[in-house]
């Protein structure tokens, strides 16, 4: 079946083949059996509905869905996310107040026959059984590209067994998280155990915007001092999209770009190694 996939906006994970479009239909029509409008963010639902109507003028079968609607259908590698991304589990057993995963996906479930890939997008892989994780690590060893754990790993679950498994993998990037001040202690322990990877490979999702800019700046600095490389993310609730003022955007930009962080560290007189 030939499927055109339409997205309201492009992200770093959007596929880029000839059957992918951002926004309105192009002047030249492609042959397709169906058009799927995929909406990731709830604040794009209205635009997604508009795109569904726009594409329906040219194609008889136009469907709309995606994470914004709570869809949890079978994952097809490369269809709605760029090639290389895979999920080996769904859901998460934690119930962080700001996170939509428990509501949308429920408790963690292991996918027995997961698609191969080198980018692991699981919400909380380390909550899976060791048997499952060994299957994932074995799959990663067979990939041509180094592993990327972009879904984020729970720092408090990085134990000695997990560290030994990571030492046997080629890893490009590994993401942890420090969304609250309370997350810094387990993060410090995890970063120490994983220090063999080097700072550039140890990225840390760091949510900002729920507190004061001063407190969030201090937390970002602490992540850096602990040996991780922050990846600042401005908080966005499910109900709407917040257009943050310039100081917040500037903070997020500084603490999400590696070159800017290393330059800032150099200016502050702190010699940093990758």
C-alpha cells in the first residue's frame, strides 16, 4: 500500500522520504492509496484537522492520528519516525506529574518482536526485565551504527549490571534526565558510573520553565558540574503551547547546544574535556 504521510511540523525525528510532506498538498500530486496525517503534539491537533480537510480535496482516503490522539497502534519502522528509530517497550511505571506517557501508554510493556534499529526511543528501557534488555543489547551489537538511547534512561536504575552491558556496546549518545532538583542525586551516581563514555556522549534532558529562571539555571549548571551535558527543554503542557519570553528561550538555547556550553565553560575558566 502506498501511503503519503503528512505532518503539521518537522522535528528531528520526522522521516524524509519522497512520501513525506509537511503541511499542505503540493502542486504535483503523487499516486497514493491513502494519506495519513500524523500529529505528535496536542497543540497541533487543530492544524492536523485542517490538513486532513485540505488533503481530502485530492485523495479519497485521508486518516488522522498520532501520539496527540493517544494512538498506540503497531509500530512500523520508518513510517512515522525516521529510519533507525525503534521501540522495544511501551509505557512507563513512573507517574511523573508533568509526563503524558502513563496516561497515553499505561504501565511498561515489553514488545516481544520489536523492530531492529540503533536509536532506542523507549520511555524507560531500564524498567524492562534483564532478559528483555539482553535481547535489545544483542540487537544493537548487530547494527552498523553506534547506539543512541534517545528515549531517556532512569538514572536511579543505572546499576553495575547495566554499566557492564553498556561497556560492551558502541554508544553514540546516551540520554538521562534531571527534570527536578531531587533528580540530581541519582543522576550524579549514574554519571559517575558512566564516566567512561565521556561528557559528549552523556546528554541529560533537563526540563525548564516550571520554576524560576534562577533555579533552573542553577540546576543546568549542576548537571554540567556533575559531568553530563544538559539538553534543556522548555516545559509544554498537554493543553496548550507556551510561547516563552526571550530570556527563557535564550536559556534553553545556551544549554542545549554543545558548542555553546563548551565555549561558556572555557570563558568561565573551567578547563573541560570531551
